C-alpha cells in the first residue's frame, strides 16, 4: 500500500479527486505518523479533532466536485501564527495558555483553500534563533543524523518544527516565518524546500511580531512545486496589514516549469567566505555548472556591503523586538506573576516569562534605541540597510536571480554553539541580506555533505519575482535529483 504521508501535494490532490483515498484517510495517516514521531518534538500542540473535522468537510467538497486548491492537504502551522481557539505561544512561556480569539490572515487563507491543520509547530522563542533550542517547549530534533555519530542534531531555526515536520512526513506542508533566515536555514538543515517571499507578499496580520520590518511568512514543502502551491494560497493583499502589497498573486505552480535557458544568474563574490567549508563551496560551484550547462548566463556580480548585513541586522532586529515585546506585561496576555505593585508585576512577569535569548535581544534593542546611542547604532544600521538594498538594485540591472549557498554549515549537534551567541548568529550570514533588502529567497536541497547531511542552495530574486526563484529552484531540484531521506524515515520503513 502506498504511504500516504510520502505523497507530493499534486499526488495527494489527484488521489482525493480520483477517490483513491479520502481526505480523512490522508489526515489520519498523518496523525498516526505524528504519534510515532513525538520524540522529534516538532509540534507544540496537535489538533487532531480540528484536522479530522476539516478533512471531513474536504471530503464533502470532493464528493460534490467543488474542491478547493489545497483541499484536504495536511498542514502544520508555525506556532507564531494566531489560530482562533487554539493556543498560540510563539515558543514562549509568557504566552503559555494564550488562546487567540481571531485567526491570522495567512491561516485564514490556507483554510479558505481547504488546508487541514494538524497542529502548531515548535519554534525558537519569539522566532529568535537558528537552532530551535530556545523554545520553552523543548528542543526540536532534526530527523537527519550524521553517518559518523548518533548525536541528535538541530533542525535549524527559528522554524525548526515546521522544517522537521515536513522532512519527517508528519506534515505535507508547513508555514514558517523568516526574519533573518528562519525559513531558508532550517529548510537547508532538514533537506526540504523553503521559500520566504518578498516583504509584503503575505500579510503579517495575526503573526506574533518579532521585527516588523523584516518578518515575512512563507512556506515549507518537500518540493519546489509543493511550496508553489502553498505560497499561492498564503499570498495576497490584506487591508489589515498596512505593509501588505496591493499586487495580484501569480499562479505560482503554473510558472515553475519554464526552465532556465537565457536566465541571467548572478554570483556575488562577497559570498565567498574563507570560513565556508570546501564542501559548501563545491556545492555552489556544482549549482553554477548545472545552470550554465542548461543555457543560463552566469554573471559575476558584487554586493559590496554584504559584510555589514549581519551586524546591522543584530541592531535593527533587536531594536524592533524590544519595542514589539513591550506588550507582554502580565496585564493583557498570557503569564502574570504578581508583585507588590504594578512595576514589580511587570518585572516579575517578564523575568519569569522570557528566556535568555529573548532577554538578550531586549537588552540589546533597548540599548541601541536609548538616547545617546540611537544615532551611533540604530541610525547607522538603517543607513547600512539602505546601502544593502542599493547593492541588490544595482545587481538586478544585470541579472534576474542570484545564486548562493543557503548556510555556512550543515546541521550541528544540539548544544553546540550554545555558549557563543555570535557563532550562532553567523548561521544567518548568507540569508540575512535578503531580509534587510525585503527580497524573496528560497533554499532548495542540492546534495549531501561527507557526513551524509543535506546542504541547500539559495536563490534570491527581484522584489515580487518569486516566480523566477521557483523556476530556478525547480531546475536545481531536478538537476541535483536529491532523493536522500532522513534516517528517521529509513528506520521507519525498515
Ligand atoms: N536566526 C535569526 C535570528 O535569530 C533569524 C530568525 C528569524 O528569521 N526569525 O534572529
């Protein structure tokens, strides 16, 4: 019998349409698989009742021939998206027990297109991290293992639960958010595809805010096509988000198969870092070669301000976070620890409710925004941000897309890099420029390193040109013929 959890979105949609299996059966197969994957800790909350109810409604639509674009597709929702009636924690103790009375725009759109919610996926606290080890609800375990060690590896972060769930076949699709790399880095670590669309493509309404000028929702899937399906359903103008773009949403799945012949692909010299392992540079060279031999034009480009992106990000993101997180005061949301007076209640609540990484960011953010330091740090960082945007603008006069590695390493062991925040921040070195410039970017699995762990390539596009990214990634996915599966799934089959 076919394993229903291993299907692609297109195969699953066709199977339900042709009555080979029902949406309820497909959902049940995923719920059963989730049961056996608890040790990965990919979900904070599972919602089987909601899933089965939604699936039954999908089945009615299939029977009536009125099915929707994602009807019956089992989906995990990053626990940063508010879901009506379902606990939403942002991975933090401070929001434990918070049950929103409203639905985020992105999840509303997914459900309006028939997606079935399996549960809320685990993440770094308030989406701050690169390893999914800052969640109050425990670490997420990467379903992949290195061939030379039995150590549990991180799935990447912050959308680690979402990436691990798709890799372990306990969700067909998952949502993520990407403020500095939180979709592309975990996608690379877990051997799945992940796209962060252009800032403004998906509404941020109802998504717990980390750094509002950088946050953007996006999609994880096991293939580029699967991501294209999800992105189409998630995207679109929303009057409730003033930064949401009033643009038509392209039919992404229909645009992925145009090939790369004649496409101009930029290779930025500043992404050749001395510290990057040779295997990752070799993977990048391989990607360039695949594109060249298919008739794409490879163009050497320069993005001169790249090296300032990471330091500027770690000023701007904490600054916005310190402001956004001021609302968690024990009065309006979640946790409350009473003190003698209001001030003490604030202090106790925040001291107990936030974890170390979140506190570190709040302190940095408050510092760089304080009188006397604002000009020296925050304002300078904003200027750097403009220079980074200008670099890309110039590059896109010459090229259509840009190809880089997705991450400077493959997945590392849980606990590694923990005592060194700067080392942890370096995970975002290839991804963060995209957020600073508000651009779309995608990571696609391209091969394995010598330890048997997945490596990703990143494709960056012009604003609102996700279609060219998807098309390039689709080609790369075919060229690499990446078929490897995580040990977790191979053990399951054995
Ligand atoms: N790792 C980055 C950070 O910790 C990015 C997080 C994200 O994209 N949400 O800020």
